[in-house]
C-alpha cells in the first residue's frame, strides 16, 4: 500500500460514503475534499467537512498509518496546525494537536472495496519493464490520444525552461538563445554540451558582425573549439589560424579552456569539424535566423531554411589537412527533424510563454509528419503493442516512460487510472 493510492481514493471519492464515522465515533460528512496541490504541507487544502453537526474548513493530511504523523514530525511543523481530518489506511495511534486535543481520524481500510485494492495491487505488481505492459495496448484510442497530447505539451514545456533561463541571462535576445541551442543540437549527444558552452562563451555580436564571410565564422568556431591544427601545412588551415588570432585581438576574445570536441566512435558525417562547418554556413547564409524560423510554418519551409552544405574545403575533408573523396555534406532531413524536435519547437513553446499567448497546436501537426525517433524506449513500446507512427507519438511516449512509468506515477497517469477503473 502506498500513499498515492490513498490520495487517489480520497480525491476521487472511491470509498463508501454511507454513514461515515471518524474513529472517535463522530458522524462525518464531506462537502469538499480539498485541493490536491502536491507541495510542502498537508496533502489537500481548503477542504470542508461536517463533523457531528459542526462545519469545519481546513486541510486534510493522508498517511498509511496514523503514527506516520509523528514519524514525519508534523507535530512540530506549523504547516499542519490547520489539519481538520487525518485520513489513514490504518489507525494505530491517537494524534494530538498542540493543545492536546485529538485530531479526528477517518480510517479507510473498511470503506474501500476489495476489488479496487486488488486492481491497484495488480497494477503496481512489478513487471519486466513497466507496470501496465500487459494492458496498455488495450486502452481505448480516444483516451490514449488525449493523454498523448497532454504528455507531448508537458515534455515541450519541460524543454522550454532552460530556454527561458538562457533568455534571461542574455537580456531577452532570442537570436542568442537560438544560436546556443542550435549549436548544442548540432553537437548531438557526444559533443552537444561542448558546443553549447562554446556558443555561450562566443559573443553572438561577433558572430553577427562576421557572418558576411563563412571563413571568418569557421575561424571563430574552430579556433574557439580548440580544433585548429598545431603545425598547419595547407593554406586553408594557416589562413584560419591567422584569422582567429586577428579576431581574438580585435574582439578581445578569451577562451576558458573548453574541452576539445570528441571524434571517437562518431560517423564521419557527425565529426565536430563537419557539424561546425555546417553551423558556420547556416549563419553565413541566414541573417536574422530567429525571425525566419518563426515565419516557417510547414515541414517543407523548414527543410528549405536548413538546406545548407559546407564550404569547398570541407566538401573534400573530414579532418584538417587530410583529404578525402569529395562529397556534398548537407544537412539530412532526419537531422533537420531532430533540430525541429529538440530546438525549434521548445523555443517556440518558450516564445509563446514569454509573450503570454496561446500554444500553437500546429506543433502537433508538424510532428505528425515526421518519422518517430529510433531508440530503446520506443522499440520497447512497440514490442508491447503500442502504435508509434510519428514523432508526436514517440515524444509523448518518452515523456510517459520517463516521468510516469519510471517514477511509478500510475495514479497520475490516464492509462493507470483507466485500468484501475476497469
């Protein structure tokens, strides 16, 4: 038995209301069960009860055993002074207020049906992967689709918090924020954090001023990332070193000993040299990228906006001074899809919150046109019979697994509540 089950029972009135009595033998009538706020203090606020013809307004605290009151040291916490009813599964000890008057207790174990308890225990019985793995595929599509929409926006909102924090650090300059998070996602999982720190450290005003020439941007990005060769031989590498030295003096740039990006176990197309060359070309090709991102409404417009390649040198190189077979190294559609999911949509969400406007539900339509991500979590959902046909569904399932299934929050999940009702 867990407290979250008792919270569910109390909040949804899943117990026998007929002739309720406290353990002290007093009649009990529930007018309003209170607001479940889930913050410090009692579990339910502003409840209204009638105990022995006396109306009470105050808070409700819920425990498995009444002795948990003392175990959690509520007797010395003034947040619990306004508790008007102690709801417990088992009343094993009397709980007194500071004035030595006993707090009324409702014991639930005699009021809740055995079938409901059995359903709860069945749901919470540990499975191989998630608690509802044998039943989730049978949830009605209408219920599941609505829950997925909520999960999607929860995930998007969570991703928007770091965006708003960085915005505040940069005097509400959205171009800076976009640059930093694009850099992070160009670095992917391996180099994302290094690219993010590079973008934060490199003044965007300098990037903006020097974007007229892609070579200048490459010098800035490679130089600041510690990727320029020590003993350069070819003219391109030498030019970049000279350019970076010149720009460092001109703008008084200082490096804070950033770690060098990793090449190990990366496919050549994902080498940090190639990704930084692509990022340089993107900012050379597009001034005021933030406004262009928000003008784009369709997948095709986003693909066109990010249709960039690399400079001539990098078409025949993956590393400095090591020539390779020439190849056009543009951004693939699957990479642009990742930028949409992990950068553009969270920034759009943050921008809506910043302006105080309604969330654009066209975000869902955009993701419904993209293929689902490929990872172990999504593969496992497919194994247990959950349909995953697009990125909207895969993003919502990642939120479901990470924030509900892994944390055993079955009674805050539409799937868990539906199974419990059935």
